[in-house]
C-alpha cells in the first residue's frame, strides 16, 4: 500500500511541476523550465524509492549488461549492408516504374487514347 501512495505522490509531483510551468507564465522561460524539471526530478526520486522503481533500476542495469554482450557489426559490414539496401531500393523503384508505365500504356490502348 505504501508503494501505491508513493507512486501517486510521484505522479502528483510531476503534475505540480507542469502546473508550475503554467502558473509562472509571466516569468522568464528558465523559471518555467526549472519548474517542470524540478517536478520531474522530485517525482523520479520518490518513484525510485518504491519497489517498482527498484525493479526498474535492476532491469535497466541488466539491459546495460546485455547490450555490452551484443556483437555489433564493423563499419565495413554496415556500409556493405547499407549499399545492398540502397541498390535493392533503386532496382525495385525502377521495376515499379516500368510496371506502372506498362499498365498506363495498356490502359490507354484499351480505352482508345493511345496513338
């Protein structure tokens, strides 16, 4: 139950930061932005102390570890793959243009507008 209350408080802090943005509408932009950032930071800190917040932190840490295990392609492999994709796009564009032009010509012939 305490976690639910903390989550509600965190959400209210974020809303309060957004409300401050509009409350200080006559103030300098830096004050308005600071209000939003303060609300977000306060809400984040309160959420961090909840069990779901702690679980999210563990999940984020595990995601970082998994990302480090990924074998990323080399620059050469990336450029080769990109080149193949571009070549395929050009070939498909030409093919579709030919099909479109052929169908247009055929339809014109069928309706008697072709020369």
